[in-house]
């Protein structure tokens, strides 16, 4: 059995730290479960009963159902293309396995994003992706995903202004997104093009890390400045070679996800007069920005409530059942399929790796980085970098 590359340094450092107390994890899980239960048990029935929601879904024709399924499949595939744009050494079927496997974990466990990225690291490293490539992929895809979330409200505001008067909430979200987007884009541009700025930023971040570690009484062993300079060199080359491709793939991934929502709205019988596509884009952008922080797995509950509350206001009381049905259908076709598909992907990677990645002659089976059996449930394996990615996660 051949060994895979060593995990990123931050992963190793995290494994050496004391694990959080079980009480904290239990409390976090309990809060997440209680919030989801309150939303689905009390908040959503105020808009429509589940019986009326099911009746709206049953009224869909086969053509409408196929349109929703096709939109969901296209959205999933666009995420795989985005992964390939950042990791050119990865083929589409490998990107599919990584995305489905990590999403299955992220969508089922509270704060499962860190563990999901540990799963993606195990898969990618078993196919020869180096530590540096993985960290670069995590950071660049995460940064571009945050850019997309911040830019979507601005785009939605401009489009909605052509069809009517935007709401105060969207204007506020667009303004906040625009300011944060400008600050982040300026900071990234200076980091890429100014070495003195990168050095000053590295020193400032290192000082902040040391101060934070002193407050929690932990040693600050991570070299922020060296890592930032290394990221600058590698990211500069990647962005110069594939920046437009990454941008286009990220934009397509977000917009195809919105098209799934639009297909569900039309599939449940809501017309352009009841819910304009401009309004659906605005609601989608607002909720995407709202769920940047993973309070619940995959934004479960918060996404549904945000979309229904936003769309039902304009559609009217009579259409609230159709709006609720459309949003729940949208979440079902984007949230649920990666769970069984991801389980199949993980099993295939473990037991039939040749179906995913053709190994050179004489190569052995990939190791699992301790992510199987009891080790998988023992705790999350954060990657060697932070990310705003929901995951990459797809959504």
C-alpha cells in the first residue's frame, strides 16, 4: 500500500491540540437541532400547511419535474467544473467524487464543514495532489466563493431596479456586500502586486495570532508571514494563468443554483407576474449572503425561512403555499441528493478506486488518512486554511 502525501501542517497541528470538550459539541448540536426544529415546526407552517405544500408539488407535470431535475443536475455539474478550474490536474469525475463526498458530510453534521474538508483532503492527496496545491485550492476557491456571495446582491439590486423598487433589505445587503467586496478585492490585489504590503500584512496577522493565542493560553506555532508569502507566489501564478476561467466557473456555479430555484418556482405554477425572476434572484442573493456563516448544516432551516419570507411577501397570501412548496422542493433537490450520492462516492473511492482514478502500474491502494471507522467520528479535520466556502462546497 503506497502512502499518500503528508496532510497540511495546520491539520497536523490541529490533531496535536486537545479536542474540544464533548459538552461544547453536544451544546452546539443541540442548538442547531433546536433551531431547525423551531423553523420547520413553527415558523414555516405560518406561511402554509405541509398538506397544501404537498398538494402543490403533486400538481406538477412530468415536464415540470424533469425541468427541475435537469436544473439540479446542471447546478451540481457546474460545481465540479469549478473545482477543475482551480485544480487543473483533477478530472471531472474526480471533482464529482470530492464534491459529493464532502457535501454528504457537510450536509449531515453540525459544523461539518471542517470534517468535510478533511474528507476532500484525503481523496485529493490519494490522487497525488500536494499539500501546497490543496491549500491553494482551498484558499482560492474559498475567496472566489465569498466574492460571488458578496457580489450577487449588487447584481440583483441592479437587475431588480429595472423591474420595480428594490426593498430596503436588499439595498442594505447590496451596500454591505459592495463595501466588503471592494475591501477584499483591494486587499487581494495589493497582496498579489505589492511585496511590502504582503510583508506588513503578514506581520500584522502574526501579531494578531500571537495575541489571540496568549489570551487562550496556547502556543502560536504557525508562521503566518511565511505562509502568506508562499500563498502570494503560488496564487499569483494560478490567477494569472486561470483567473478568468475560475471567475467564470464560480459565477456559473452560483447562477445555475439560482436557476434551480427559478425552475421550482415555475414548476409549482408561479408565474412571472406573481414572482418575477428578478425578485427570485434578489431573494436568492440575499439568503446566500445571510448564510455565509454555517450556523446549521448546509444552512438548513435558515435558507428555507429566508427564501419563503422574502418571496411570499410579493406573491401574496394565496400564493404562499406555492412559494413554500417551491422553496422546499428547491432545497430538497439541492440538499438531499449529495447525501446518498456522496456515500456512494466515498465507498467507491475506498473499495474501487480504479473506477475514479487510473493509477500507474504497480501503484497500491490509497490510504484513508484515518478517516474511516471510529476515526471519522472522532472529530473534524480542518484543512490548512480557512475558507468561506459552503461549502465548496457546492452550496
